[in-house]
C-alpha cells in the first residue's frame, strides 16, 4: 500500500491543472495547496494558516467590493480591526438569502457585476430580453463560472466565481473525498456520477464535479442532458401541463438510467474493477430498490466506494434514513460502511465537510475555513449547541464568502470517534424550521422522480 504522502502526490499530479503554481502562492494558496491533509494539520499551524488567509481575503473583499465595504462600514468594522484569530468573529456575515435577491432580464447581469469582487472581463449580453440561462452563458463565455442551486420555491441561488475560485472549489471537494477514502482512490477505477453532466449545466453540484473526469480514467454520468435554470424551476414548481409532460419524460429517463447503471455494475464486476458512486443518494436508492425487487446483488467488497451529497429526501414527505442507506449499500453492492460517506457542501462556499470512515461525523477543513454556529441574533453559540451554520471561507476571491446559512447543525470541538484534528458537525444536517428545503440532490430527485 502506498504511503499517504505518495498517494496524495499521485492524485495532485493527476489534477495539476487545478493547482496554482507554487511561485504564485499567497496566504490563501498556502492554506489550500500547502497541506497534504485538510483534517490532520496541527491545530496551532492550522489556526495560523486560517488567520492569515481569512484576514487577507477580508481585506481584499473590503477594498475591492463596494457593496461589501458599505456593509462593513455600517457595522463599523474594517481590516484594521482584525488583529488576532479571535477577531475573525467580527467579520460581517451575509445571509445566504442575499444571493437569491436579484432582478430579472439585463438587470440580473448588473446585479452579478455588482456583487463580483475584482475586475470583470468584458461581457457581451447578446439577447435583448435574456433569460437567466442566457446571461449565465454570456458571463461564462467570458471566462467566469457562474453557478447556481435552488430551493423548493424554484428561486435560484447564484454565485459568481472567477476561474481561480472555481478551480479551488473543485480541488477542495476532490481532495476531501480522496483523503477520506485513502487508500482506495485509483486513477484506473470507474466512477458513476449521480448528477447532471458537468459540461451541460451551470448547476453547482454538477459543475464542480468536472474534476472527476481528470481524477479517474473512466467517468460516466447519470443525467447526460442539458440542465438549465428554467428546467429546474419548472420541476421545483411542478404545476401545469408542461411540468407534467416533463415529469413523465423524466420518469422514463429514470428507468433507462437505472438499467444503464445496472449494466455498468455487471460489466465492472465481471472485469474485477474498482468502482465508485458520487452524487445524489436518491439515484442510488432507486437503483437499489430496482435490484431488491429482482433479488440481485453484487460483490464489490474492497473494490467499491460511495460518496453521496446534496440531501436525503426520497419523496415529498419522506427522508431516507442514512444508516439504512449504508446497510443497503453493503447488502446489495458488498461495499462496507467505512467506504460509504456523505459530503456536505453548498454553492455559496468552497469548503467541503465529509464523513470520516470511523464514525461518519462531518469533518471540516481547518486551514482556510472558519466554521461557526450562530443563534437567531447571529451570535456564536458554544460547541454542542444547535444553531445555524455559518462560515468564513478564505478561498472565495470573486465574492465575499462570509456567510450564514439556513442549515441547522450542532458542532463538536473534535470528533468523538477518530483522531483527526478540528471541529466536526454531527452526521446529518437539516434545514432550520421555516427555511425552504434546498440542495442539489433535491433538484436531482425531482428531475428523475417517478411521482406523478
């Protein structure tokens, strides 16, 4: 078995195009690319890297982003006030709802430009009455990566990333997975992405997975169609004749997708290859239900891994128990629960929390990302208390990544099961009461749902 050091070096060589050359590193890059394992950095070193990188990014956002600077001035906070690690708590947070508050048409393009940090490339809006998708296409044609997510209302969250920021997101998400499944990752393995094709959507959970196509030799995709904001809004609202036709078409597509995945499993079992599933648990749940009815199982023990992400709803009023899901994965595919992990991330930030194999607690990166739990007054609460998840993310060059979410969590000072450093979130994250359900897995579920 290769040492962890050699394992990560091999992985980083494979995805080197996502890594900033060392000669160009500043405080942020040192905190991201300069560590081998996000979850095993000595706390003193991690705090130093985190303080320097977040302070650097806060100063940059304050100086280069007009709307955020005005917010800071209203709160009477400036970069001069951030003198120690404890002062990071003074940095003003944006509510995630902010990124849903935008106009239509060409004014949407102006809104994106106003929240973007730094100098925008020249962007031409080609249509007189552009849709959201038209504007995303025009911005992204200029070298940006504007991605989105949405909630049950169908109201999208839009986040403007430049290529540097998006590359960091892809690197961080991929490295989080590869680190936690050590020593399983292998370039020659075959992986099924349970998300939309990254090259045919601006949906963040699909788009951020384009790194997968560099990380492994054989990558397949469950939803190989163009997925637009209009399509997702229609599915989320689910009303009218057009939506019903779309639902029926999606249901037929779902059946074909399940059969393709089963054929892929049969082929890889026969060849004795390593496999992995990455993405929405709903799709894999449907595959397992299909296989249960036919009494069919596979044996991928020591040759299979599952990394889910995005949410656990399987019907409008039914949530899939995560423990039961892992039990089914082991019974049907032979994959043990140490290699069946869940990843918690969001379109608003680049920090990915992922289950540890030992206890399935969500481990948070420690060198560039400051996680917080806040009460209804936006005041931090102690470890072990419930509240809303918030974070300071040093890697978001193109927008202020200092955000409070609508997710209800409980954070512990350290993992009760494994010896990794840093705080963890309890295994499952849910929405605060009154907040709309969101998550890319919910969008995928509706996209492929067999419900009428």
